């Protein structure tokens, strides 16, 4: 029921979008989405245990965006020809990387790379990472799921963004 949880999260955030003006209101919107998904999973046995990862971006003004993530959905920033991760994965292998047990390269092929430590809807309470990010003209922000980053390395993502300045073309190339 992950598809259902994802749709519920999107609809919940869509309904809250006008009220999201800062980090606190974005976190509150994600907590509300978590509550809705968790409640559905507890009251509908067919959907018991459903959850979803999510990456969220909200433009607040000309030079600031709010970003948030739960799980291993990511946000990247392309800035002056360089790619950087804006968000940090909430996963078992990310914890191993943080502890210095494995490298990022080893994390890509680790047998437990799909174990997330946070997701919307799994628990009554969820910790949400939210931050405000200053952006500059020419910056590109890319939101993606593990469906992309499990298949495409950060170096390949950077190469595609470098050679495809039109966002739609870059997105299609990444999917291909």
C-alpha cells in the first residue's frame, strides 16, 4: 500500500500548501500527513504498516526555498556546475556511512541498502528533517526517490545535469 500512502501524503500536502510559510509550518504539514497515513494503516487491515518516503520543496520567495525529507527520497542542488545533496537519507546504510563503517560506494551495493529508518505513516510520530535553503539564479534543485539513485550514481546525475540544461530533457535522460 505504499502507493496509497504516497498519494495520501501528496494530497495532504497539497491541501496544506498555502499555509506552509516557514520550517515550522512545513514540519507541521508533514506531521499531519503522517497522522493521516498512520490512522488509515491502523484502521484498515489491508493497509496495515503502509508508509512512504518523501522529499518536499516549497518556494517561499525569490531566493529561498524550504526543503524537507523523510526516508531515502532525496533533494539535490546543482550550483555553479557542482552537484550536492541537500538532504540526508534516513536509512540503515546511511548510518553505517556516517559511522565510517562503509563508504558511499559500498552503500550503493550493500544488501540492506533498502532499509529505511524513517517513513511517513509507519509510526505515530515521525522525525522530519526541514531546512531553509538560499538559492541563486542558475541553481537547479532535483527531487528524486531511491528508484533513481539506486540505478544512477551521483557522478552520472551530475554529468546529465551538466549536459542537459533544459530540466525536462535532464529528467527524461535520468529516467532513461
